[in-house]
């Protein structure tokens, strides 16, 4: 019997199946540092313990996306080792901040299955949760991936396509315990623009760009213990350049978005996300955002802004057109990420 | 109104203007680790808590240049986002060691302005201070940069050119509280050469060299939250290779200088610094030093050595000639950095 | 007198010579993080404080190979700065786990000398020990290197060739105090295969591969304060690509071996090791293992597995043939590493 990890194929899943994923991981201040070395992160809450304490938190939390990546990485051996494509995310909520010293574990439940007409692949929907060492859920999200069948002749399962919310309802966003922006220091945060200043429909070109390097995306992807071969081994891509983990692009774009959204301190919800096109080393990533919605929260000093974060490659954001008249994504778009951010209100 | 950070142009400054810079930053043991991964640092005081305690400090401090970079990085959005060139440094003093857990903030005051004859740019002099969470100044230094005007037609300000000391007087160097080299272990430090063994005029070829990589200088520059586009985005350089942050070269040269100056444990003063020529990935950096001066300090076991640290690229240090007969820097010189180091005395 | 470090030449050594190596180093959680960014490490004991505590340890220890590299790096200025080749390792034992906050120092004793027939080089055998700040030995191992003579005319020393054990006897392996796998969680560890499931002669193709990058191997090598010029300066290789530190390959192969040996949580002994061929950036490393032996230990829940870890480059492991009929290593083999791992027993 082979002792290597084969990963699951489409016919290995059934709706209701629960998986506890391997490799618990203690995050540390080292993770905060290396995250800041890999992405041009300047959100003050993730940079300064003092700033975080002035906002009512016990210390500077790990970047929400770092927490997402740690949890996501654990799911790869069970969910996407034999995946053809990562199709989307939804119903994501960041529930409890992660602090250095916390140990994260992850589990998933299969919530949907649908074989493709080719008979060679199928779509698997999972709901994944990440917990800390106290059993508190730190993140939950849905993901759907196209997974190969081991045997094309295996019978198709009954199709179950879950109905996912188009977006997390603002009333369901979790505000970290103690978070209070009423003494918010906008000089130290680096941006004078508060929640009140953003209006749905507004677009922001984040101006800055960053060329991607193999050493960097591989370091990031290993840090999250994501083992998909296409990120490391050219042979897994028939010699083509290594594919960059999509989460690397999300983190890069989110960090670039500081320039224009400097007070969007925390990600609270992940409404959707699509990796529209792949990136490889040598590509340069730019980003722009569109304000989709805004909402008050249960905490008077904290507002929620729903944002579409778009990453484009190799030419600056320019006209910020997401899709052409044919409904297809504009050339150069690599990421379409829809999330809720928490910002200070005046 | 655009929400991105435009940076200041020459006509936005006035003498006496004070700026508190954004993004306070808590430094951690992670910063110490990654600094040691990026630069071949072997100074024992920055490597070992035990060695530092034997020298009277509470723990191993963050490398002085790392503290400098953290503070410098914060000034970029306000001082040098629209800079043409970083012209020089002076009157720098490292006043209080920085330890893991400290949170640094930075502020600057404009101390000089002089429009260039072209009318398109001007020189801005600032004095920058970095503070820790207790309000102690950890570093202060002057810097002058050439900054673009937004509008070439804007009137020139009255010229104010500050008189900066040619060097920090040795009597003004701050010796970290408790520092005592009287039980110094030269076996563990890796060098038998004490302050007493160095004489003004002496030159040292540090022998070792290191080829520069894009992934490394970008990681360093992001770590310091330095956002200048030329370091990350080829489009900001019309497609030319990304420019390496000058501070990356200072840190690389300083680390290489261990080989010959292994007991120059701390930087206490920055007398001057010029980035003579740019570096890009693929360049190999070598370094040599010249002893410029030496002085006792208030602590009998601690001597101060004034050093010129010269980085050259792509050919080993060789004859260690700083300038040709025409007074111009020799080919290959990329950095001329004048500083005070603290060393053990016999 | 030159103040740079000349390193020792063959005639500088004598049997019985003891050297305390420079640059004590405090390891931190930052080291754990960066180790995980550089190598695709998924062994749960090195990833999670909670998992480590469930196995009877006070916290997640630093990866055994990271401890090895820290100690090894310290020996380079004294042992191998003028080395032609690193010939082998043996009699290695990992005696005490290293935890964040520990400070490591290293010392070596010359245990053998033999001049080569050319008269230009000789082989030096050393036994190296690494200690923590409490004076506990954390690692000991022998290494032999071919070192240049300064003066080919210098007389040859009396040949002393130490007799090294072919392998560490299983009874001499140190089991970390408190280690107990009786409540081992194989779901969290990511592998259902226990010590009982492996049989001598069994070979395992670890499937995964990773392409090597200059930025990564230099970061690793600097992290271990290994100063050998060939890793950083192309001029030290007459312009050829920088040579990758052999330890980088050991760590990469060991991390890749998770896929098939996911419960081989700790390295306890190093029986031998040969860097069969060099690697440079651009090479892709794959790994396979062969079970050489197995033994019970003094702790009923802990078994010892003797493994040969083989790294190959640029083509997947394939047929896992170590040597051809001529007794020579098969093409592509770059590392032959023989070690004892500690695993849970049923």
C-alpha cells in the first residue's frame, strides 16, 4: 500500500461528509513579520500592538487573510489535491481575531456535489471552519472546486447544489470583542478617509504595483502549508512556470489597497471570490476597488463597507472596467474578490 | 476627491513644518530573524540574548539599521514619494536600543528648503525622530532629498540651508544604558580585534560579497513599509529593473563588514551617507571600510570608532580607492556611509 | 596584520585541538516561521504547540535540522572556510530539543587528520557539539572535510583516521524527556502510517518536488550564519552559479518526505550523509526514502526507524535506484542521508 497522500477524487465525496484536516499550526509574531515582508501591508491595526490596544483589542491580530490562508492550506490535501480549478468562495465570515500563540485547526463538510457533463470531473462544495485552541471558530467559508474523477466510469452522485447567499448580510458580520474606533488616530493610520466618506459605486485606483517573484510566492504558499504541486514543481505543469497560489494574489491586492482604503482595517466577511486568470512569476499585479455597499454595525464607531477588490496584471488599473460589453472579464483581470471591511466612523 | 496618497511636492513644505508619520510598527523576534536571513549578520550582540546580557543589556537588541529602516520607511509617504533622489544623511544618533515588543513611531520637521535653478525641483531637509511606546527617542537623523514641484510655476520659497555638523561629536554619542564590555568574550564574538587595535587611516577589505536578488530586496523594503514605487513596479521605472532601496545596500555592506570589524557591535552615530550609484538585482555587493577617527566614551570599556563604510558592486573591493584624482567616486562605488561604531576596549 | 578571518588550513589542525566557535545565537519563533516558509514542512510536532503538548513536550520544538544548521553554521569559519569538499557526516545524535528562546553555541574537537597523496590537501575529522544556554548538549555529530593546505611544502601530520560507527546504535538514541506518543492523533498528524507499518527494505517515493531559488537558499544559509563564499558570491565560483548549501537540500528533502513519512516526527540520529552532487538555483529537488532498520526504544509508544533519505534533481524519483551496477550513484542523486527518526507505535 502506498504511503503517500493520494488526495480525494470526485467519487470519494458524499454530501454530509466531514473531514478534520491535518497539521494544526501555531501562529506567532514570526508569521506577522513574514506576512509584512511578503505583502506591502500598512494597515495600522496589523502593524502595531499599541494601535490595536487603542482600538480595544488586546494586541495586534494576525492579518485576516493570513488566518484564511492557514486554514485554507490545511484543506488542500483533502479537498483540492486533485482539483482542476478553484471555482469560488462565499459565505465567509471572520469570527474571532487570531493572535500570536494561537493554534489553528481546520475542518470541512461537503455541502454539495455535481458531476460535470464530461463525466470526468465534478464540482465539490465544502464549508470549512477554522478553530483556535479554545475551540472558538475563527473563520468559516464555503469553497467550490472542480475535482477530477479517479474513474470516469464511476456513477454520478445525486446532484446537490447548495444555495449560497449572494453576500453575507451585514447584520451577520462579527465585530471582534472590544473593537472600538471612537478614539481612532487617523494620523497614525495614514488615511483621513472614514467609512462615512465612501459611497457605493465609488471606484478607487490603488496606483501601486508589485512584480511577482517565484521565491516569494513559494515562501508564502509553504508558510500556509499548501501542498499543491503546481506551485512548486514545474513537472506538475509540464514544464510551464509554476502557478501562483491564488491567495497570494488576494493578499497582494489587499495590501496594495491600503493606498485609498487605509482605514479598512479588518476583513469581516468574504462574499465571493474568483481567480479569473492565473499568475506566474514576472507578472506585475495592480489593484482597484469598487464600493458595493455599506452598513452600520452593532458598534457605533465601526462601519462595514462592502468592497469589490480587483487585481489586474501587467498594466495599471487604468479605467477600472471589470467586464466588457460581452459580460466577460476585461483583459488583465486576475482576481474578483468581494468582501466586507470594518472601518472607523466619524 | 482621490483617496490615494499623493505624497508631498516641493511647494507643500515650509521650514518648521512638523509631520507625524503613519503606521506605527511593533517589532518582534520575527524581525530579528528575517533581518538575519536577508543580511549575513554575525555581530554577537544582535544574535544572542545571552551575549547581550553579558554585555549589560537586558536582551539582544534589534540591529540598529533595522531600527533605522523602520523609522525611515514611515517617512517615505510624506517625504520622498515624489523624490527624484535621496541626497544625504547626517547628524544621526542611535539613542535607545530597540527590543522585540517595542512599537516605533516616527515624526519629522522640515529644517531647510532650497529650490533648484531649474525651477522644477527643490531640496528638502528634514530632521526625523523615531520613538518607542514609552516616548523615548530611539533614533534621530537628518536627511535631504530632491523633490519634484507639482507646479513649476509655483514661487520659490526663501532658501534655508541648515548647517549640519560634518560629523556627530563623539561626546554626543549615546551609550546604551548598562552597556559594559569589560567581560567581553572575544571567542564568542568571533574577532580578536578590539578598539585599541584600529588606527585612523587603516583600511579593511571585507572580502566577502553577495549577489542581490529581487525577492530579497523587495522583502526587506516591504518589511520596513517603504512604499516607493520604484522598488516594486517596473512601470515606475519605464520598464527598467526595479531599483534597490539604498538602505538594503547599507545593511548588506554593514553585515559584510563583520569580516574585519567583528567587534563593532553597535552603530551609535550616522555622520553622513551617500548613495553614489544605484543597484539592481544581479549586482554583487562587496564592502571595505576606512577608520576615520576614534574616541573614548564615558564608559571605560566602550570605545567609539568612526568608520567609512564603502560598498562597491560587481568587482571585489581591490585597491580601496574611494575617489579618483578628479575627485569623483571610483567606478563601482555605490555607497559611502560614515558612522560611529561602539567596540570593546582592552 | 589583516583583520579579516582567514580560516584554518590543513596544517593548522592537530588531533585533540578544541575550538569554541563564534556567534552564539538565540533561536525564536521567527526561526520556526521562516523555516516553514523555506521548506514545505508539515510535521505536526514542529507546527503546533498544542500537538507537541499532547505528545508530552512543553511546546513545539525547533525542527531538528534547523538546530543542526545553526550549529553547523558556526563551525564554518573555523572548519570549512578553506574546504574543497564536505565529505561526510556520522555519529550524529540529537540529544535535547531546542525551543524558541534557547541560545545555542558550538564547539569542535579535531579527531582525525590525513594528508592526501597530492600533498595539497588533507582530510580533517571533527566532532562538533552544540549546547544550549543551560550547558545541555543539544546535538553532537562528526564531520569530515577536505581542506586545502596553505603551504604544499608543509610536513604531513601523522595520519589519524578515527573509526566511526557505521550507524548510531538504536540503544544510544536520546528520546526527548516526556515524549509520549500514546495519545497520538493521526488525523491531525496527516498520516495513518505508524512505526509498525514500515518494514526494512521498503522504499517510498515522496512524489512532490520543489524548484530551487537563489533568494531562498541564500536566506536559509544566512539564517544559519554559514559564511562560505561559494553560496553568495559568484566570483568565488569563477562566475559559475552560486552553490547551494548542502544543508538546504537536506531540509528540503526531509520536508518533502512528509508525503509518505508523515509521522516521522523527530530526527534522533544522523548515521551518515553524503552530498553526492551539487545543486544550483533552477534545479528541482525530489526525494525518496528507504527503510533501513527499525528498533524499539525505551519509551513503549515511540519507535525508531532508520531511513535513507535520497534527494534527486530534475527528474522525479522514478525507480528509486541509489547506485548503478558499477556501484556509483545513479545520475541525478544529490544527497544520500542516513538517519534515525522517532515515530509513534500502535
